[in-house]
C-alpha cells in the first residue's frame, strides 16, 4: 500500500495534537507544513522533523507533492484555504468550526464537489472512545428504542489560557464547544429538524456567551437536550468530559464523570470504565480529545484509500453547522427555529 503524503496549514495550539496523530497513523506521513507565524513554523517543524516549511499556503500548493491537506487554522481562513485546496484538486480536512457563516460553509462544500475532492471537517468529539462505547451500547439494543437524550458539557476550566481568541469573539460556547456536543447529539440520536435555545454570559471578562441550553427535535421523534457551560464550578473539574443521559424503552444509559458507563437493561446493570488510553504523547486531562484526534485522522486515511465518504464530510457537517446557526437565532429571537431555515 502506497503511503499517503499530507500537508498541514496552521501550526498553532491544537495542530501539535494533529501532528502527533499523523505520526501515529498508518500509511501516511506529513511532508510539508505552513504557518504565517515563523515562530510556530519553526517550533512545529523542528519538533516533527518536517523540512518543507512555508509561510504562504499558495506557495505550498504551487509546489505540490502531497495527496491531501489538513487545515488547522482558526475559522477566518477556512474558506479561502479550502477553496485553494479545491482549486488544486487536493482532498482537504478542515478544523471546526467549519465556517464563519452558513453561506461560507455551503460554498466550501460546493467548491469541493465541483472539483471532485473529498472534504472532511475535523469534528473529533464523536470519535471520543466513551462516545463510541455509548453508541455501541445503544446499537446493541440493550436499552431498547431511545426516546430521550442529554449531551452535557459543564466545566469551570480556563480554556482561554490555551486558546485566548475564544475570549474575544461575539460568539463563544455554542460555536466553539457546543458545536461538538450538537454533533454528538446528531451522531447518537439522528438528524435534528428544530432547536430551541437559551444562552447567557456569566464570565464578565469575555465577549461571548459561556452558557447555552438547547432542546433538539430529532427527525425520528427523539427529544434531546444539549447543554454546555464554562461557568460551572464543580468539586472535581470534569474538563473535557462530555456526559450522557439516554433513556430507552427497555432501559437507560448514563456516561458519568470519571468515564463511567452504566447500561441498565432488563438483563441487569453493567458498569464499565471507558477511560480512553493515555497515548505516549498525550497528557491529562486532554487525553480523551487527543485519542479522538488520532482516530479521526486514521478514519480519513482509510476513507481516502477506500474511496469512502468520511463520517463528518463537509456535506454532513452542514447539518451540525446549521444547528449552531439555528441555536443562535433561537436564543436571539426567543423562538423555536426549524433547521430548514438554514438547510433549505
Ligand atoms: P491557534 O491560533 O493557536 O493556531 C492557528 C495557527 O494558524 C496560528 O499559528 C496562525 O499563525 C496560523 N494561521 C492562521 N491563518 C493562517 C493562514 N492563512 N496561513 C497560514 N497560517 C495561518 O489556534 P488553535 O487553538 O490551534 O485552533 C485552530 C483551530 O482548531 C480552530 O478552528 C479551533 O476551533 C480548532 N480547535 C479544535 C479542537 C478540537 O478538539 N477539534 C481543539 C482546539 C482547537
Ligand atoms: O474544540 C475546541 O476548539 C476547544 C476545546 C476542545 C477545548 O473545546 O476549544
């Protein structure tokens, strides 16, 4: 099997995890990197031994020599970079949040469609080992038909120390973190048709909302609640755990703090430890997220090789992105918002 060669644009805070993930993945190597900040370019280039380094993505594409590009920059650069990849016929992965607006998101999907290049959004939370374990338990039929669910992320962690830009945007928690939880809700309960949301800012030092509660109507009749907060001070800090409560016709599933999965069914109650492994390059408490990065990257390689559509393709991610947009509109206008307002 020929190894795939990849290039990474953006060598910031999170890209280091992506570089480690690529180093761990089979049948792939990163041959070029790009960052407009020379310091970040040097740090990441030296750490991972990458010789081809660029400050300008256009130059990197012009030189070519890679089978795909992984865009790890913040959102303002996503559309121009994805469109640049499409123009060069290069399959592309783009970090979340996919776009600044729904129009931009749709334009990127269309550009890749027209160019015939695969596009995946790096939406990694659904790849977290505990979330995969919960999905497998649901699919085993143990709790019967699911009728209600909750996806919850409540924390007091200082996320701004690693990602200072999060404190400055008009939008914060739904766009940055809620987007993951909304995608997990779609993964577990199916696509949604409407959302009702409420938001609030508790931390006076930031510009956007740090608390959000969303109620989703799923197309199959399931109701779910997706709630997230960075204003929640708990005795034991759970960051970055996503917790679940799922009720089915025959039983219940709970993913609780400390990576404890409880499945209660007519056959009894099973409690398992679904703590993700601590990869050699990972560190607590980020190890759950770090393992999910390695898994989604391997998924991309496998999909490219087997010419399969990735789970979180650009087209798929429009439905998660629409939930973000609809949640903001719902909170602003105080009404239930149909997803068709964005996807129609
Ligand atoms: P960052 O600011 O630390 O890094 C971004 C890097 O991109 C910077 O070094 C910057 O110089 C570079 N850059 C920006 N525009 C560029 C361009 N046009 N050409 C070349 N280089 C450019 O940001 P970060 O915290 O690493 O976040 C990056 C993205 O990853 C964001 O979209 C964020 O939401 C996402 N993220 C995802 C997860 C996850 O779990 N999926 C976690 C953290 C961050
Ligand atoms: O996804 C993100 O960008 C991050 C974190 C995983 C902490 O939420 O902000």
